[in-house]
C-alpha cells in the first residue's frame, strides 16, 4: 500500500504567497458570486466509461434531501499538523450533522469499515489508512445525491481502470456516488476538502460545487471535483 506525504500541512513559501492558489470562497457561508470572488466554480463529469457519466447525471436528478446516513472513518491519529487537523475534521463533521438532526457516524476503531447501507455522505483516509482493505472500499454504496471525499494524494490520477497504487475516486463513482473530490498528485493536507464544512454546507442547501469549493482552501492546484455542479437536493 502506498502512503503519501500528506502530512506536509504547509506548502513551500513560494506556493504560500502565490495569491491565485488561495481560495477566497473557502469557509464562506453564502451563495457563490463569480463577480465577487473573481473565478468560476468548475465540476466535471467523468468515470471509467459513459455509463458512469450517465449515472452521475441521473443521480443528481434523483437526489432527495435524505437525513443520512453519513459516515466518516477517522484514524484517531495522535499526530499533529495536517494529519491531526484533517482527522479532527472527520470527527467534527459528524458532530455538526448530528446537532442538526442528521444520521451521522464517525468510526474510530482501528479497522477500515464499510457500512452495509447506502450512504448520503462519506469521508475517510482511503488507502492512506493503515488498515485499508480494497474489498471493503469497493463495497461502499451510495444514495442518489451522495458526496464523498478521501484524503488520498493521487485518487484522481486517472479515470482508467488500474489495479495498483492508491485508492481511486473513479471506483466510488462506479459505486454510485454523485459528487466526489480527488487529487491528480500530492496536494498536501492543506488542499484537502474539510468534511465538517463540506457536509454542513451541502445539507444547508448549497450546490455540490459551492459545497466542495467552500470546503477547499485552495484553487488552481491539484483538485478535481466530479459531479453535476448544480446538484442541490437540500435547497429549501
């Protein structure tokens, strides 16, 4: 199992001072306005084949404001820095959703777990979890409208079937997820979507694209958001 260098929570100084990489929409709680924020939100429709793309579109159309379940698989690492911050965000995501009446669980045992029931939301360390099991990962299923994020450096390195290397978001697309974020190469933990923001915004009525971008500190970097950007099942 390949484990990436995600614990580098800080980019080098040149990257830190490159203003276009900083996402001005990160952490916001308001509808996106391209005139205000100076860029556009972009999503793509992709997968192993055309049937995956059609499923993404259909799932968006069929999405309903389900109360869950939402499942977050934390490592409960004692490490600080980026690893600790992202692990805490998995725990916090469940707390935020539960406080608002949603069915949310954070798994904190050492095992890599796949719930039996289809999910409305999922986030984990994927193959960066020391107990990662590929068969378990491939049995995760989703309801229409579900979003997912995995803390995996090369999860969007290709949309062609591969049988080695790190876990891939293309598998989750094939398994029925409606929206997911991945990375083409090492993004560092600084660039990962924060689940506590992602799922709070999505279930508050924001679009798929707005939710992923509000949860992501960086733009023009290593990120790929897959799914119908206008999917918005929780809009009131």
